């Protein structure tokens, strides 16, 4: 090939190579320039979320129930009272899909309230996340903050809870729990609805749900989250105070007593003879005093019936009211519906009706069902919180929604003050010598009581032990305090639940 040909083909090859190079450059700069520019910018600039500081939860006196502390170089949630306050404050955890939808500003990496006040007031406590825009070199050696939007801390919440009272109530119940009962609950509230203490046992330390967190001095029996979640018998996460349905037994008797008085079926002087038992066909309805001691109590009026918790009296006034009226009064006192407390997972309880019984069980309502309901047995179910509110209404004539945070106006259920006075006389007698609440006789004349012992069915199973006590604090009935105690399968209310109240009373009487 001559020199001219070599020169020609070399020129052609050079042109082709330059064409390839320029076309590639053109493609990368024109068509892909924006894409690679974005990638480069992404490598240089990124956003970081600034998580807000969660709001603090305090008791009514400013003592922390839930707070933030510096622990091993991290800011973490801390519950100083551990298992003592778990029923109230709840705990934190990673959000599920529904919680992410309900929580503005949350992301899967954040922790949110899973129970208690942490859940109810999640949006208030969380605050608003901030953001910082950072530019950094490719070797990560130098960072420059371009823009910062500070996070907004969550709101602090002051509750109605008295932390010292909460400790007293928790320890009183836990000490008795070791002797008797599978589980238990204490509810203490003002008649106005301010919840002063809410206890459910078994409990747990909410600090366990904080990754690498700090344990409380009140850590309880559970050592890790897995033990809490897998204990299907103890169910420590289950709030028995607000979500547990139990037969109320004789603490319920205030309802038919008030109903019969209000409707004029009885008066203060109405007397019913205690026969010890009533038989309807093959069914027997006995009084506890005959069944336990083989004795009857003669003529009984309404005050003595409450004082002695006489079943025969309440069978007969239940019969006088009739099923429909008894059910109506039961609902009027708030049974069968949520109280409206500002905690998640509250139960409605259950009020049976003839329609429900026939539709669900295929059985007609008969007089025996009325008898059972008149003494708080049968299919009637209530939470300890509902019993607390019912007791408050019976001695005040007010219906007040219980709240852990704040308060709302009460409604008047329009009870005759004279009938309220009769109920109070009977309850005063219950915790005086001759009444059923013998562990509390030293407080005779200072408090009002009603005991309860609710059978659970099987003879070998101990009954649920109940106690409701009213402490009159001052002249304004709205400031009176109601204590309700339940020990599941604990035994008799007078022998088991009343001692728990006895351990709580000195604090309420002397320090509040």
C-alpha cells in the first residue's frame, strides 16, 4: 500500500474514533447529564431527621412518671417507678402500619406509644421532627450544614395521678397478691372523675421495652420483653382496671337498692324477713349467712341489707323492680358502656337482657336470672373502673367520666338526696361493728363501705374478692375519694380485699 493510501485510511480511522468519542461525550453530557448531576449532588448533599425530645409525664405534684435521661451517651425514655406506673403510662415500641397512619411525622425507625398515656397522648408527647441539610466531601472528611429546621419538643403532661398514693396502692395489692389471688386491681378516684391511682397486677417494667435502656429500682419479676409477651397466664400487659370484665358480686347491690328506693318499691322502713333461702322449682337461691354459718337475720330493712349484704333482701327487691327496670337502672349507673377514660383498650363490660339471653343462648329469662343479677352475679360483667364510678354516683348523684389527665363537667343523674342518705347509712354500717367489712372497723364513722364476693362458677375455684370504699374528704362531695379493690380468685371481699384498703387508707386520710 502506497503512502497516499496509508494516509487516507489513517485519516478515516482517526475521524471514526473522534466521532465515537464525541458521540459518547455528547450522550453523557446532554442526555445523561442531569442524571449524573443528581447522583453527584446526592453524594454531596443529604438530609438528616432531627427527632424531637418526647414530652414528660408528671403526677399531680410534678413528680415524673415518664421522663428523658442521658444514659450511656444517649437520650432515652425512663420510667423511674417502673412496674408501679406501667398501668398508667404504658410503654414505647416501633409503630405498626396503623400507628404510622395515625401519627403525623412518625417514621418506622421512631418509637411510639403502644399502651397507656404514651399511646393516648402520642401526638402531644412526640412533638414535631426537625431536619438538617448537610453537604459533605466525597471522602467524608468535611461537612457543611446548609440548612437546619429545629425539632419542636413534645408537650409535657400533668396527670391527676398521685405517685405516692400509686406506690402505696401498688404495694398494698402486691403484698396481698402474694397471699391470695391470680391477679388484681386498684382504682382510686375522686367523685369528680380525677383518677388518683390505677393499679393492675401482675405488672411489668416499661423500661424493658427501651433498647439497651436502664432498669428501674421497681423492676418487678419480668426480666425481659420476651417473658412479658409470652406469659399467657399472668398477662402483665393486660390492664385489669379498665379492660378486665368480672362479675361484680355484692358491690353491685347499691344499684338495685337505689332503683327500688327511687321507684318507691321500698322505703327506709320497708322490712323483708330473711328466710335464708328461696326455692323456685329445682333451683335454690341462698343467703351467704345461712350457707356459711347456718343462721338467718330476721327482719331486714334496706340499711341493714347493705350493712350485712343480705342476699334475700336483694332477691326480693330485684323481683319487685322486675327485669326491665333492674336492667334500666344498671345501665343508668354506667354499666354496659365505656366510662370514657383517656386510656386505650377500655372494655364496655356487659349487661344481659332477656332479648340477648333468648337470641344468644336460646333460653327464656326467668325470675332466677333477675335474682342473680340483683346480687351482681349471673351474666353481668363490669370493670373495676365501672364499679368505682358506680359507687361514686350512688353516694353523690353525679355521673363523672374518669380521666387520668384533666377533668370534665359531671352530669346529674337526678337521685333523691334522701335516698342517697339511706345508701350512705347502709355503707357506714358495713364498715362498723356488725357490718361485713370487719378489717375496717377501726375506721367506723369515718368511711363508707361495700364488700363483694363474686362466684366464678366452679366450686373448687375461689370467688373474686371486691371492696369499694368512700372516703368523705371535705364538704364538697366531688372531692370525696372512692377506692375500689379487686382480687381475682382471692376469696371473700371482707377478708381479702378489705385489708388492701386498710393499707391504703392512712395515706388518704392523713396525707391528702
